[in-house]
């Protein structure tokens, strides 16, 4: 599988570790940077490129996922989610990494290089990359709503339960 990587200075060490780990596990790695430690770098520069790489690969029918890394992973997740077609989840445990794929068919995962030991974060990425999407109808429906909104900017209709007032409940 092709895996796109992007980080900032706080995630550089983990990104470099993951790059070697991914190659050892027979993944094709595309490193979008950074390539040197610069404490003033801006994560959007690298994370947007990683997410764009995943989106482009998927548009071409290629099996591709992404990993974005920062100090906390929050900003990197926000950046990746700005790219049309990307669903980036912040993983802070094996369970959140697994659920991101199983329930949300996330195609990019964000991890915080300052939040956990390297071994734990490597495991979160491994779980993310190896967990398939469940394909359950409710998850497909929800992802469809997000995709439609992404394309049209039209909100999904409210369900019947949301149209009733508190007195009707």
C-alpha cells in the first residue's frame, strides 16, 4: 500500500521512524516533508500535501492512506480534513485508530508525536493501516452524507425525531 506522510518539526522524528517502519513492512512511502528540523515550520505546508497525495491516488483508483504527525496531531488533522475527499481521524489509542477505519473509513490518520511513546504511536498507525472499513449500512450512509456535503455544501435533512419539539417527545 502507498502511504503518504506529512508532519511538522514536532513530528519529524516520529515521521522518520515511521518511514523506516513502513518500508520494513513493505509499504510504498511518499514523504511530503519536512526533511530537516525547523522549529518555525508550518504544518499545513506538509500535511495538506500528504492529504492531497491520498486524495489524488484514490481518485486514480489506487489503494492509498496517509499519516500526518505533529506535537498533538490536532492541527495536522484539521489541515488534512480541508482536502476534499479526505477523512482524517486523530488517533490516541489502538481503539480510536481501529474505529477510524471500521466506522468512518478514514483515509488519513493523525497522531501526536509528543503525546505517546514511539512504540505506541507506531502501533496506532499499524492498526489504522491494517483495519478494514466494516461497510455497515449505517456507516456507509453517514459517510455518504459527509461526501455529499463536501461536494454540495448542502446540509443533510433533519430526521423526524429532530423535527418534534420537547413536548412531543
